[in-house]
């Protein structure tokens, strides 16, 4: 058993130096199960993350039959720091067949040995770099945590995940590299179901994601644009040793199975013979703090590969060449043999030369397409801007977007066909297929569209109600300045008319509303409702602004004065006797005070006015500083404009002012009599 086993290799040592012997380690597996048509891609990289001494190495050793160092319990000795890699010797499985070499997929595992970096600043650097490295190379990241750490932000080492996420965004936002986060929950006692543990972790991750400092241009990405999440639990190794082993083999089954964990989308597509070079490049850039630009990396590796293969061609030619016993051959044989040797070499060489040429071309081609995408997107935005600023009558927003999109895609397609240079039946043409880029552009345009539509929606929700307010305010002021019992009926009527008028251009023949944004019927309905709610809120705002204590008092006094001081013809009254004053005074006062209930409660014959929607909530949001009279809920009701206290205050002030007028008038009549 042990003869077969390959031990682990330290990829990065404790001094952060890359091990140049990795290439030799990997060579052992170049030909293993990598048939010529799998392009050297039949292998997988899995890494493990987690706090120190959480049994990561133990897990890997049981699951993949590797021999990573495990902390010795009796000495509590630290294992050797660094990043370790091992080819899985065997993957545990619940249906063991005795076939030891079942790792036909060539799973490699990486074990990161840090110290607990949370305490020592220097080691955080190592942790971060190790995270970067694992992320740039791995298809699956195992996150190893104790069950009791779930839900404890720090304890669960989710801080490191924050780093992983951030790094991932800056690395992979461009090419949307996906990877699987496989949470392995250790010492699972079983009181809490795996499902609810998963829920807690998922929620934590979503929280971390939402709080990330997202690099510019990546703000809109969601966690699941990059990561798939899976969860497994393992029993306590010491308390339930049998169950632990059983759980491990069930987990192993998932690694063996075709599509349970691995996914083509996770693979970095670096051929296995270029992997150590790729890994070294990645590490070098991490160490020198350069930005990692991975697509170029892949081209670099491929180019390196070409050089290597071309010297291989020469080597195999040379080998054949020196092996031949030229002296013993006939002239014809010499001729044929040379011809054959040369032909073979040249033929192989041609293929390689073309490969090299193709790589350079691909590089240019890719960057030109990238540029074309940028231009097409700019064209899209410019088209929209110019159409919208023209403010043509009857402009339909979504048609503007549709047109711009059509133009942009046309521009892209026309130009890609201009730069295309291979025949469709050329087998290499696949590499130059612009359709993935076209899809990229389409996706980008569709994201922009969503953004624009959302913005326009917000626009509609603020602009139209604002317009409504400025129109309707004048109507309300006019009406209430001469308030009469029918005023509220009148205003309600006007309210509906103004609302209708402002939205008329969005009303379709079937009486539904369509805001020209290409929204569904339901969404349009929702938006319409939101605008109407805003109208009601504006209505209430206008009323609150107008129906104030001072304003109402002023209006009552002026109504009183009109009636008291002027006769029916609008001429100033000339008092004949003091009794006449009393009668007219009482009458004028009563008719002025009769207006107060009209101001206090907005009502029609049917009762108080109730908005068509519940606006209390939205309104409270709009004026959140209005909290001091929380005992007086009435003020939040639409129709209740003056509280009982307000009314008393108005009545008192009104009385004082009119009393003064009364006294003054009386005095003037008496004076004129005595003169
Ligand atoms: P690593 O630092 O995360 O790689 O942890 P190690 O694999 O070196 O293990 C650290 C210690 O935890 C060792 O003493 C192991 O025996 C112990 N250990 C490993 N797996 C488990 C487990 O599932 N449960 C418990 N309770 N202890 C474990
Ligand atoms: Mg370890």
C-alpha cells in the first residue's frame, strides 16, 4: 500500500519561496489518464481553508489518503508552515472495490498550513497570499469549520472569507471564473440539522458579501455570480469514530462521482504540463503584489508549452536521426528515410508553428473584440442619450432602448465580420468564434437596460408627483381661501382630474397603464399605484402646509371682517345705532366660526375623505422629524387637519381679535353720537 503512495510536496515554503521541484512532482502525472484528446485537462485542484488545528490535514488524509502532517496531540507541536500539494492516492468511498488507484480524475489537494494569523500581523500576509493562491488555482475550496463556530463571525474564520471574496472580485470579475465553496462542518453532534447550519452560513456569507468593498465596476455582482455553495457535516472523530469514517466515505463518493461536486466551469483550463509554471507565475505575481491578469497567464503558459513541444519534436527527430545506420542503407533507403524523417518533423513543426501563430493572433483578436465590446456599449449609451435629449413628442422609452440595442449589436456584428479571417470549416475557427463575446455584450447591454429602466422608474416616481404638487397646490389654495361646504367635494374632483391628466399619456386604450419601460402588466400596475400613492402624499403635504393655525385664523378673521364691515353690496357699513352692531357682529362671528369645522376635517357628504391607499407609512417616512406628538395619532390621518387643541387655540385668538374690533366699533359709534 505504502509503495504506491506518493507523499506531499511543499509548493510554497515558510519563507514564501516557490518550490522549483514542483514541475518534477507534477511530471509523474502528465500521462496518467490524460489521453491525447483530453488536452491535458483531466485533473482537478481542491484546496482547504480554515483556522489552525481544526483538523484540516486529518480530513484530507482520511478523504484522499494523502500524508499531510497532522499535529501531534502528545507534543502539540506545530506542523510545518507553507502550502502543500499532494495527488490523492485514493479517494475514500462507501463502495470500496479494493481497487486502490481509483483517483482516475487526478484530484490534487492543497493544504495550507499557517499559524493563527488573526493574532500576528505578519501571518495575515501569509494567509492572504495563500488565499489568493488557492483561489487562483482551485476548483473547489473546502472551508473547514467546527459546528460550534457556525454563527460566530470571528470564530468561523469568516473573516478570511471576506478576503477571499474581495480577492475574487478583483481577480475574476472580468472572466467570471466560478468556484465551489464546500463547507465541511466538523464535530457535528446532530442536534442542529445540517440544513439549518447551512442556512446560517449562507446568511453570514450574504452579509459578508453585501459589506464588501467592491472594486469599481463590480458593485452589481452577487455572491452566486461566482460561488456555488455546498455543505456537508462530519461526525466527531473521537466520540463517533465509526460514523466519522462513514461520513468521510460518503463525502468521498461525491468527489468520485461525475457531477456531484466538480463542474467544467470551475476548471482553469491550464493543461497539466503547464500547471506548475502557471502556479509559479501566479505566486510570483502575488509575492510582488502585482495585479493578476489571468487570461494573459493562460496564453503565457500555452506559449511556453509550444516552445517545449517544438524542442520535443526536434529531440524525437534527432533520436531517430542518430539511430539510423546510414552507412548500411541503400541510396534509395537513405533517400526515403531522410524524406520521411524530414516530413514527419516538418509536419509536426508546422502544426506547432501554426499553434504559435494562432496564439499571437488570438491575443490580438481577443483584445480587439474587447475593444469592440467597449465601443458597442458606448454607442448604445450615446444613442440613448441623444434620443432622450431630443425630447421628441411621443417618445417611447423602451423603443429608444430597443433601437439603441439594435444599433449597438449591428455595429458589433458588422465589425466582427470585418475582422474575421478564418473559414468556418477550419477546425481552428472555433477559437475565433465571436459568439461568446457577442453573448457577453448582450449580457452587458441587458444589465445596462435594467439599470436605465430602474432609473427611469425612479424618475417617474419623483418627477410626476412633483409636477402634480406644483399644479394642485394652486388649486387647493384657491379653493380653501374661499372655503365652503362643497369645497372638499370640488377638491376631490380636481384631484382625480389632475392625476388623470398627468398620467394620460401612459394610459392605454384598455384603461391599463403602461409607462413605456417595457415592464410587465403587473409591474406597470405596481408603478401606477406607487405614483398614485405619491399623489395622495403630496395632497396631504399641500393640506398640511396650508391648513395651519395662523393661516386658518387669518382666513376666519378676514371672513368675519368682510361680513361685519361691509354690506351686501360690498360697501363699508355706516352704523346707525349700537344695537345694530351687536346683531351684525354676532352674525359675522358665527358665519366665520362655521368655517372652522370645514378646515378641521376634510369631508364630503359621504364622510371624511379617505385616500385610495394607505399612505400613513410612506408619509411617516417622508417627514420623520414629526415625532413629538406621538400621543396624537389623528394628525396622521389624511382628513384630520386641525386637532381639537388647534381649534381651541384658533377660536381663542379669533375671539380676542374680533372682540377688539367690536369694542373699537362700538366706541366709534358712541363717539360720533356724542360729538
Ligand atoms: P490542521 O491544523 O487544521 O491541519 O489540523 P490537524 O489535522 O493537524 O489536527 C489538529 C488536531 O485536531 C489533531 O490533534 C487531531 O487529532 C485533531 N482532530 C482532527 N480531526 C478531528 C475531528 O474531526 N474532531 C476532533 N475533535 N479533533 C480532530
Ligand atoms: Mg494541517
